[in-house]
C-alpha cells in the first residue's frame, strides 16, 4: 500500500468555484456511489475534472480539425489526379509531405512495467462485452472457466447426423459424440505414454503422481508428466484433475455419481476449460450511451465490477437465477502446496474515442465536454477501488488499470491520450504509468504509423490489435474520391488487408511485444457458426496473435482449444524471421478498375446486403438503445453487429453513390425494400417498432442518412447521426 499512502492528499486543497454544468443525477451518482471509500470530496473531484477539461479540450478539438484538414488534402489530391493512372510513389510522397506518413522510428523495445500475466504470458481468447449490460458483463468475466461438454453439445461443432440432434431433452447419441470429441482433445493435448483416453477406466494417485489405468489393467503415465499440476477434492468421491498446457489450464472433472459420469468408464463428467483470459468491458462501439442516464449505467456497472459487488437476477426457464462474480479456484499442487487460480477474466475497459461529446456535463460556456476525456477520468477513478483493495476480489494483482483506446488517428493522437492519462494519474496521485494503454489499430493513419504510435506509448502500451471492419470503413472514407470501391466480399481479398494483418504482428514483435504485451486479432462475427469458427480461427494464433476476439463465452471455450493446439510464442518466433509486410502493399487503394465495374444485378445485390445490415442494427440502436446484438443478415444468418459493421456498410453505399453506381433514389428504395425484410425478421420482438409501410420513423431516417450522408461524416463515423437520432427518440 505504500505507493498509494498519499493517494488523495490533494483532496484537502482549498476548493475553487466549479463552473461546470453537471447533470444532477450524475452528481448524485458520483457523491453516493463512486467516491465513498476513496476519501475524495465531490468538490475536489469536479474541480479537478474541470481543470482537466480546460487543459485538454482545445488540443482535442485541434486534433479533430487536423483530421478534417488532412482528409480535405487527400480528397483534393485524388480529384486532381482522377484522370491519371494511379502512381504509388507520387501518392506516398504526397502523404509524407502533408504529414500523413511520419518519419520512421529507429529500433526500440516497449518498456511497460507492472503488467499482469494474463496480458504478458497467457495466450488465449478475449471477450468484448457491452459494459452497459450487467448480465452480459458478468457472464463475460465469469467465462474465464467454462464447460467443454456444454459448449460442444450446444453448438454445431458436433454434427447432428445419425441421430445426434440438439432438439428436445438430453440426447445420449449426441452426448457420446461430445465425449468422443473431448477425449480426442485429451489425446492431443495431454497424451498418454501408451494408449488413448477412451481406454482409461480409472485415475490413480501414487506418491503424488497421477497414473491412468486402462481397460487391459495396465497403468500408464502422461508423455509429459509436468502437464499434470494439481488436484481439487469436491467431496463424496468427486474430484478435479488440473492440467496445464501452453500456459492454459483445464480440469478433468471426475464424479461417478453424476448422470454423465455414471455412463463414462472413467467417471468423467466434464472438462472445465480455462477460456476467456481477458475481457474488454466496452464503453464504446457495443453500447448506446448518449446522455447522463446512459453514462451512469456504464460507469455504475464498471464500478460494480471493480468492487466485485455487481449482481443481476433474472428468470431463466422458470428458474430465478442471480449472477455474480465467480470466486477464485483452489487446488492442491503435486508438492502439497495450495494454489489459487483466477476465477475471472482480467478486465480491461474500452473508453470512447476523441470525437464525441456528451450532454451529461457542459463547460461554463454551455458546451458539451469531450466524452473521451470524461471516460478517462471516470474509469480511472472507479478503478482505484480495485487498486486500493476496496473490492471483494482483485482485478489487477499488479495494481494497473488497463484502458483500450479506439479510433486514434496517428502518433499525435496517441500522444494526446498518453498525456491525458498522465494528468489523470497526477490528479489522483497515482504512480506514473499506472494506466496502461491498448492501441486499437483500426484507422489507416494509425496503421501506416503504428511503430511511431507504439514508440510514443512505449511505457504504457500493453495491446495492439487489428479490426477489419472499422479499418475498412476508414479505408473507404480516406480514399472516397479515388473511385468506386470493390464489393465488401472482394475487399477481404485485397492486398492491403493481408499487409495490414501482417504489418501489425511484425511491428508488435519488432518492438518487443513477445512475452510482454498482447497482439490481438478481430472478432468472429457469427456466434451461431461455431464449427466454421473452430475450423478457421486457428489462423489467428498461427498469425502470431496471443489473443483474439470471440462473441460469447461459448465461443471462448471453443477458441481456447486452438491455443492448446498452437503454441503462440513458437509461432511468433517463426514469424519474426519472415519477410516483413511493406508500406507499398498497405497503401494500395481497393478501388475498382474501369473494366471491373459491376453489373446492375450485382449493384442491386450489394446495396440490399448493405442496407439490410444497416437497418437491422440501427433500428435497435435508435429505438431500443441496444448498441450491439445478433442481427440476422440478408440470408438470416445471425451476425454480431456494432458500430464498426455499420460504418463499413454505410461508407460502402456512400462511396458507390458518390461515384454514380447508384442514385439517392436507388438507395432510398432499397432501404424501403429491406425495411420490410427487417420488420419480418423482428416480428417476435415485442419491443420492436415496424418501419414499413410508413417509413417515417426516426430509425429509418437514421439508416438513410448514414448511407446518403456518409461521405460527409467525420472519418465516416456513425456516432454523430446515431447519437442525434437516439436523443431525439428518447
């Protein structure tokens, strides 16, 4: 505690008059919920926040102005060169001249200290969850451990062929397939020195060592005996066997009195997987927080997570359930010592970007304050409860606060964020670099200058990742004037995408992320398509990513298998020796050549696909305040939609509209056609408001504006229109 012994000494300073205009409900929340236990007066809190705003608001606005200034120059260059063949060298020189491409950094390594092992050492799935939804937030944190049997039984990873259907009560045929899969997992992960797990009838302990008895009576050991690490007695003959592989744990649960264990020759009832190693509690893309009441929900849930007292009760299948944070898990090691393993994901919090303001707080002139500054101040202050031990559990055992920062455009904006964090640390008398930074590589100007961004944050950075959707949205918007872009499906095959994914990993490894920080990959967007995920998402650990996003706790369990199959650090070692991605490929603009222009039929299909996605998402966002949800696509396949997916769809329509592949009339008519489809898809939602046949609702208007006015939105972001329409709807 010595680091924090003088934590709040500045709260005794003589207060000055606070000129902020603060929502009364937010004031009350801070006074009665946030500050108790921190020894901070409300006056010190608000006067410090006002000083923070005064110090950073002009800089924040200047950075936003610079975005627009650079975009205008890029637009002008493309317009000027529209009738000439695209010249990459001239384009690169131009981008360098205007400061879009920064001078290249020399060699350096990150220097971030006091980082938890979940970020430094353990490769595994990462959940991103709307913190505004307490139930989802709790489920995600508790997804540190999950049932492999349940995950397999309830998803399409296990085929329904030959009588193995999921419908109805327990299906023993399907159950047998689950067990077969699980034992093959054991064979691959902790192989026996002889035989296979389907031959094991008993687990024995001899001199603290684990031996397995096979059907033929022989006793066998593990090929690698060090993979067995501990034991958990659960009483009445039930116990758990703890194993560790590639720094990930799993527990074989033995219980011959359990219905599943009774039928298994070895008495195995389940395999408990360590799965969601980290969870990003999201204040940004997956939430719809537009005013004080919304922000209070966001901050209250984050507070409950940091203090460990967040609970939610609900009815599930006629049974009343209370969800709360799981305790740690206790095991007896082979050497006789006890060990506690974390029962919860390590939590990071994603703040909003630099763009938006929020009416919850206004400055003395009546202007809304930047929401990003607000998030930094509030989320750090709340996380101090965890640091000083006010909570039921510890989140960070190293007394760090992990903030993921999205939608930064280049090194200057990263520097702004670092300076902002430094000032917040000073206000709360926290040691420098207590607040760690996750840099989301999702804007083009950040990508091309990623190494320079990392260098600025080298004492704070704990995370970089790639995010295809936002990054594509910015790719389209940045080069809006270059020409009509290829279809969304074809976009994934473009050179810049591969370069972008490799460039991120290459630079992360070059700057010392191996064993020190996370290199992340993007979301699997289809939560019901777990077989496809199981078959394809091996690409992320093979690409050198030590974390990758998944849409649900079940998906985290399935994806955890990949990290047992693949040692990410070994892959990173191989990757560090390959030919590096290059800037030329990264800067190749994905526009169509004149001979590639689509047919009218292809144009109509693309418009319908984009329009349906926008409408399906926006109607819930505007009418119900749902920031992220599973939305059926045009083929009725459920997709996880958030503002990133909406951004790419709206920018794509706007680009084709701007270049004459369609007209505004075409867009509106397509929207009307797809509104009827979306209405039908939501017919069972009692809270849903139909868009057809009147087409005069706020949600429908918002969807049309996102597409038609997309070219004119700052960086192609959806937030300005969505926030305006949601506020109007409320």
